[in-house]
C-alpha cells in the first residue's frame, strides 16, 4: 500500500522508509512454511485491497496477473505527483483522474497541460528537472502503464533510475534526449527556447 502517508523521509541517508504493512500480502506461498500454501493477507477471492487514490488501474492486486507491478505504478504515481506539485489532499485524486482520462499516457497528459490556460504550479520546474535527467520521463511512463503485464518491473525501474541519477552525477551521457521520445524532446526544446532566467 504505497502512498505518501506510508513513507517516511530519513534525512541522514536521504532515503524513503516504507511503513504500515497492514495491506501487505504474501505473494509467494511457497516461501512461507508456517502457513503452508496459503497466501497471507489476501481476501478469499485472492485479492488484496489498497488505497484507491494511489492504486494501479487494476484496483486489486491479483496474484495471477503481474502482482509485483502494482507497487511500481504507485511509486511512479507518487514520483509524478512530487514532480508536478500534485501531492496534497486537494489535488492528488484530481491528478489520478486526469491520468485516467488520458489512459495513463504521460505524453497525452502533458500535451493537455501545456495547452491549458491554467497550468499546474511548478510545471516548468518539473520539466527542467526531467530535461536534466534524460530517460526519467520514459521511465515514469513505463511505471504508469495501465496494463500490469506491460508495466516495467521494480528491478528494472530501480536499475534504470540509478543509471539516470548516476549519469547526472558523473555528467555521463549514457542516454540521449531521444530516450524520452520525440514529443518530450520537442517540449524540452521549446522550454530551452522560451526559458527566461530570473535576475
């Protein structure tokens, strides 16, 4: 049940700590000898319910359909909300509804936001952040895929994220701007043309 209320920030290690495993379920019954073959934490029909605002489109974790991809979606959603300043009680559900309207396609959502008269506070800052981290936009899109079987795995997402951050820290260009797709590249180019620095 990954959601902002279940994450603590550790200032010393600069990492997040996941708390509250009340909705946790044992997805691998073989590894749990105490309970035999039964999955712990699942309802009778083999589902586990979580917070609806931060849940993946499939709403329930189903052990037979890419169960580990559920948390990847939630993590991608929270990261996107942090980027675009949508992480508060007034806007978090609205952001999820907007993504749903665009079938969780970040390019389509961003195109709509860029055409809007009222843009999210911090949109430009988020775009600058993303432009400085080539590959991150595409990674977020892969984490937010509606189909859990097409969603990136947590291991691949973690590895890719670490490569992106490492490339920024070492000024390595392991990825190019094309990694984020033609649409996002055009947004970045327009941002560079129109960006005015503060005095």
